[in-house]
C-alpha cells in the first residue's frame, strides 16, 4: 500500500521500517528535503538523521509534506506534536481530504524543560484540532501512548497490554484496527475503541504520567494494561 | 489509629468502612453535621446519605471538618476535588500541620456536563495546590486512579495492577505504602512511587481516560497495570 508518513524522527523511522518489512510503498514527508538529507547530527533522543537511516532502507522515499500526503492512500502523522498542525497545513487539504490520517503525535512541549507539559489538553486535544482543521479527513488517533518500539512490536512488553483507538469514522477505525493487528501484531482483544475523536484528550493526557514512569523505571519499554474485573 | 476523613461521599464511606473493619477510630468531617444527618436523598451516583450509612456502622463518628482533622493522627481527603481546598481550609492548618494527609480527590468538574474536565491540570494539580496551601502537612497523593471499591479491595480486579503514590516526604510515603498493603491488600510490587507531589499531575490526568473507559466498559471495576518489558 502507498503510505505517506509526515515526520522523519524516531517514531516515523520506527513505523516506516516496520511498514517496509511488509513491502509497503513508504514515503516520508519533510519541510525541506535537501536540509533533512544534509543533517548529520543525531536527534535530541539520539535518533539517527534520516539520511543515514535511508541508506539502510533504500526503498524508502523522502519528499515534501505535500508529496508524501499525496502519495499515501493512508497518511500517518508521526511529526512532533507541537509542529503537527503546521506540517499538515503544508501537506494541504487537497492531499488529505477523504483519506485516513493515523495521528500518533502528542503535543508535548519540552521548551520549558522537564517535565514537559501538553500545549493543549483537558477540553481539547491535538487529535481534535487536526480533525477540526481537516474536516474531510478521517482522523484516527492511536499508538500515541507508548514508545515507538512497543507500537510496532507489542510482544516486547510481556503478556496483555492495551492500545487505545478513537475517531469519528467507524469504518476508518475498523481499518486501522486491522492494520494494528496485521502489521504490528496487536491482539484484537487488547485494542480498546474509546469512541469519537474527543477521546484523544484522554490518551494524550496519559503522556505526563508516561514521561514520569519512564524516569522512574529508567526504561521506555512499558505499556498500560486496562485490567477489568467483574461488574459490581 | 485515630483517622480523620474529610468528606462523606462514596469514597469516604468505602474507605471508612474498610478502616472500621480494622477497628480504627474513624471520624468523618463535614461542613454542617446536622444538615449531613438530615439528608435522606442518595448522592448523584446513588451513594446512600451518610446518616443512613452510619446506622450500619455505629462506631463511626461524624463531626465538623475541623474536628475530624484534629481527631486524625492521619487525615484522608476524600472530599469532592472541586471542594477540597475549601473543606481543608475549614479544617484548618492548626489541625493538619505536621500530619500525613492522604489525598484521594480528583478535581473533576461535572458542572458543564459529560465528559467532566479537570479544573486544573498539566502545569498544576490538586495535590500540589493542597501541598502549597499546607506546607507543613505531608501530602501523599494515592488511590485516586480507580473506583472506591477497587481502592480497598484490589483483588476485585484480577491479577496484577498498579497503584501510584507520590509526595515530597519519603517517610510519609513509606508509611502510606504500608497502609495500602496492610489495610487494603495492595501488593508491594504493584505500588509505584512516582516521586514528589508534582507527579499528582500525571495521576489526576488519568481521570479523563478513566471516565471514558468506564463508559466504554460499562463497568467501574478496572484498573491500569503498568506492564514492563526488557530494557532495549
């Protein structure tokens, strides 16, 4: 399948690598292709620059946000949450209308240091902002509550654990749930459909405790499991 | 032990009943004792009025916020989160200074309907507000991320699942962790100390997804389990 990925960081690379294993036609989108390829420094979390990564993944493509969005039968937003709306505006409504957009981003702002805060939450969310900005796009929020390696390799965390999905379009959510299972190996029973896109609030608001748990555990390879007992 | 409970709702009653099983000397605090005892209507969630509840639990005491706080060797804030600061102000610094205050409240505001929003979050939390208002009190935030029945009966949710604790005073957290195990049956390995009281943000911000999960599952008897894999 032709898949456009908005973003070039660790989430984009990790998702992209997994999709390439299935021989999907993956195109990353960036603001300035030449500048992205020129970069030789690792990212803030030690992420290799995309140019270096692409040498190991020669079938991956890199173009502008606009071209990557146009390329994708589905589009994945794996950009930094604080930059997502700008990146998607560059990509353009004409390239996103009618498509499924899988939104993985979290609007975490590290500019005031640690711990990061969300740029918007509680009565709004990035998922909702994107859906409002692109009303003809089927925004499905998922994968945003865990480390990138866990997203695409849920078996790296033992036993059952939960992935949340939400969005306004039921058909789109059914398709994305299928991708989660078929591509990444998520068990159906561990996918919880929270409902419409306003539920992005709840999943994005998991990030503050996620960040703290990462610090306490000194290990990003964990996930939340919603364990359910008998009704009272 | 003499324990003061600020609040008279379902959380206060559930915690109180469990503490009475251990023969603790439990005193509930309310604003107006006569009015609390006069009430005959159930609360918004079907909670029995405290007067009715006390007939079944005759050893429980009911006095003002001030007297309940003075009574407690430790004090538990089980009031509605939007009313907690006012209730604790009534209770008075002179009755809270130097004591452990276990803060279970979440600042969920239902006044604008469903879903409720938090009155403060992200860069602040109720736990921090209380600690700032009562700098000589050892505020320990815990128990606030689950249904009241699960708080005091963790076995009602099968297998392992997590309870978070945070606060600035290490000794106070150690004591409260002991209470969680000894009184309520929490396994030591399921208690995660997140660090200082600023971590109340992360635990209070779990409430929006908790409320949605309650709706999706149609069952309040669930909890989050932090499942940890191998370090990468």
